[in-house]
C-alpha cells in the first residue's frame, strides 16, 4: 500500500501520535488528516476522512482538535484506504498543488512539534531545522500563531 506522506523522514514514527493539518493556499480553509499505525508494516499511515476545520474553529479550538486526535491515535484500526489514498493520481496532484501541509506530532507529554512540509516526488517531507516546538499547556491562540508561522515556511 502506497503511503504518500513522510513528514518525519528518518525519525522513529512507530509509536508517536501525529497528524497533518492541510491549508488551502489562497483561503483560510483547513483539513485535519489523521493517522493510524498499520499493524502489518508498523508505521503510521493516513486514516479515514479528512476533517474540515473552518478558520474560526482553527483559531478557537485547533489545539483541542489536535490533542483529541492524538488521544485516539493508538486505538485506531485501519480497515480501508483513507480519503487521501482513494484519490486518483490526477486528483491527488491537484489537491497537492492547491494546499500546504504541516505535520504536527507530540514528542513527549509536554512538547508539540510542528513541521512545515515541502513537496518532494509526489509526497511531502520536512526540512531539518524548520521545526517549531510548543510547550504544553498552551492556548489555542498560541498554537494557531505557531501553525500559521509553519504554513509561511511551506511557501
């Protein structure tokens, strides 16, 4: 099964909760892409449907959505391809062209890592040194500001 994202290239991703936040390039429209562990191969893979998140929701509750997603990470059982994986190659290329991607992971109980993603051979990778770290607890507004800082690096 083809995995289109490798936001944490070279890092141990097997047990780390993570997700992608996807932003439409010309609008403040967001999607949350969840991940699950593929038990056959042992790494994280895209999971389920993309969740629409409005600009106001991202400002007021973005961190809450991320932390809830992380709580569900370990219990997810992948039974079918994700919405991203169901896209045809041409649909995916258009989606990829029209959106920015940021990976969000939890390094430990108190630190979030936000990785701006860059296009690479049909997928996305993060560049070393671009990570943004946030100590928890923090406010939704602080998370949103750091997230937008990461999206600026995607350009």
